[in-house]
C-alpha cells in the first residue's frame, strides 16, 4: 500500500491552553474550571474550591503544600515562539490549540473583552501563520470561566448561551482573517462523566464540601446538553456569517466508538450498540441536526427529558457542523456482566486479549485497527470529512544525557497512521492528523507532567521543579520524515 494522504493533508499536533500556557492569572486572565480541578498531591486530584459560609459562595482556596501544575503549565504563554519553532522544524502545516475563554472574558460575565488576552492570541496565530501553520482552534477545551459557574451554575443556565455567543462573536470577528478551522466544545460527550470540567456545569455539593460530587439530576445535565446543542448550532451559524470560508466542526472523544462486544451473545451485542449510542448521540445531534429516537426514548423512560421548544429544534436542524473532529486513543470491550470505567482515553471495559497495552502505570490498550474502524463507522454514519485532532501515547520518560529513544511512540504513530491510510483507501475523507501533545504538557486526566506525549521533552516534573528546558526525542525526526514524505515514510522499515 502506498501513501493515500492527499496533497493538502493537514499534518501537525494538538494541545489545549489550560495544559500548557501557564500564566493562569496573567494579563487579566480569570480562573477557569481546569485551574481548580487539577493539582498533584499524594492522594491524587484536588479541587481547589472551598465553600465560604459567610458569602455563601464557592471561593478558590489553594493549599500551599500542593502543586498546581497547570498554573504554570510549560510556560507556553511566554515561550510559544520557541515551541512553535520546533513544530515548524517537524514541518507542521497545522497546529491545534484552544482559546482560553477566561483570557478574553475573565469571569465570563463581562460586556467588554480583555484586550491583553485578545492580543496574546493575535500574536500566537500570527506566529503560527508566519511559520506556515494553519491555526486549528478549539473554542472550549475544559476552560469555562470559573466565576460563570459560581454565579450562574454554568451550562445548566440558559443565559450561558448568550454569554458564550458574546465570546465567540468577539473571537470570530477578531481572528476572521487568521483562523479558518474552528471546533466548538472539546469532547463534549464526556459531560456525563466530567460535568464540571468537560461540561462547564457547577456540580459541587455544598453540603459535602470536600470533593466535587455529581449531585445534579440527570434532567439538569440533559438540559445543559440541550443548551450546548443550541449554542453549537448558533456558533456554526455565526461562524459562516462572519467568514464563509471557515470550516467548523464538533469535537468528540471517539475511542468509545470502537467498543466491541465481549461475546456473540446478543445481549452483549445489543449492549455494545446501546453503549456506543451514549457517545454517538452528541455527533448525531450536531451533525445530523436531530435528536435520535434512542435517546428520546431513554430520556422519556428515565423521566429526564429536558425542556425544549420547536424554535430551538429548528436552529439545531438548520446549522450542523462541516466536519467531525475526533480524538482516538484506544478501543474498549463491552460485556453485559462487567461495568465500564472511563478516563480521558475513553472507556475501559473487559480486557481485550488480542491487544498489547502502553507501558505502566497507564497501560492503555493499543488498537490501531480500531482507528480505521472508527473512521469507517463515522463516514458511514455522517458522510462528512473527518479530522483526527488527537491521537497519541503517554509514556513515563526521564531525560538523561542522551536523546530519549521513544520507540514505543514511533511504533504507535506508525501503526495508527498506517490504519488512517487504510481508512482513506476505504473512502473516508480524512482531512488531517494532529498528534496529541507534540510537546510534553500537563496531563488532563491525571494532572501530571510525568505522563508525556511529546516529540519534544520539557524539563518539568510532578513536584513543579525543573528548568523548563526543551529537548527533542527520537520520535521528532520520525514524525518529521512522515510529514516531509506526505506519509510515504510510513512504509519504509525503521
Ligand atoms: C483528551 C483531552 O481526552 O485526552 C486532552 O482532550 C487530554 O485534553 C488527552 O490531554 C490525553 O489524556 P491525558 O489524561 O493522558 O492527558
């Protein structure tokens, strides 16, 4: 098989503002949801929010014995020129990052945007363009302004649609000559599992003040989802009005789309289908413009149907996305007898005996064929272009005197891209591949630096120490050769 990647294929990498920018309160930025959820301490994640009984409000309360790695990230805010330089050296023609909403509207409630925040992204996008990279921009990647949640509850409040539209209106107008590729809400299908960070919903229980507790009813989460669907459709509409040449997609975590039945027992097969529906439902609405019958039935029977009126349904129907952007890390196996667990990589069910896993401690199954399966499945379902905006492997690496030899990463990329190539040959219209975490960033799932995805190593550790010096790994050269050859290098022996 020869390379099937078309000439203008978008090659590059993807990151998110909250995982690498740092400067969490600089130049007027307000705190966002990720700023308070992730912190490393010996017991794991720690929400830096405390209930103030005098004001009757949630307040940020940082524990000085804990390290909040996202607050400084990898200092991309000040070092982005150096970092983009590495990306340019690999030949990237596209780079995905997010705009941190609370840099633009620090509380999410203002009328006037923060000029310093807008200026930062102006400079960042200019630099990408200067280096030959198409900015691919996520409007919301676990970055809802914290104050918006505290004051209004976030997306459970209908008024959030208006506040969101104010934000997107400002950024669409400001960057209309710079940004052509947009996506709305990162992995919004994680909302049930992570209502606070992924959903932008205040789900903290003021009675039990220690940990975020999902104390919201199913109906109120569904209501928030309905508002997000309206916001998604209005965003697509506005994007087209402001720049008819722009392309806008939804973004979903589609590892779970590759969920296989554990046995041929029809109970497992039907259960797998229903499990997959829980994720595909989001793109069914945002791409097809209609609520699918399977979800309406579930909501009716659970008594969790959100309020919706015909005018809103008409908006959702009229403005569907141009393409489907997706993350894919691994597949899962469903069994009616076992429960499914989840993390940022997607679902995890029964162990698949046919697959190897990434090294400990994360040990995510590695299933390149699953990516081809997902791309075919989405093509059959939506008949739209597909944009792979996350795929990668997290490894525990420590820089010594020699260059890091990350053979596992090289193999992972080769195997997955060979399957992307197969999917293109199958007829899938794949417009780009953006590797997740081309430079080491703070992990979304564990809040660690130790979980490294990069082709570029960053000298920073879980305890917050490190020089922040950057060093390339062996995979840097490998990915560079793939891009340079537009995929031909995949078929050369390493
Ligand atoms: C995706 C997220 O779910 O997975 C990213 O969009 C995240 O933000 C990535 O970093 C990998 O997950 P993790 O937990 O290994 O950082």
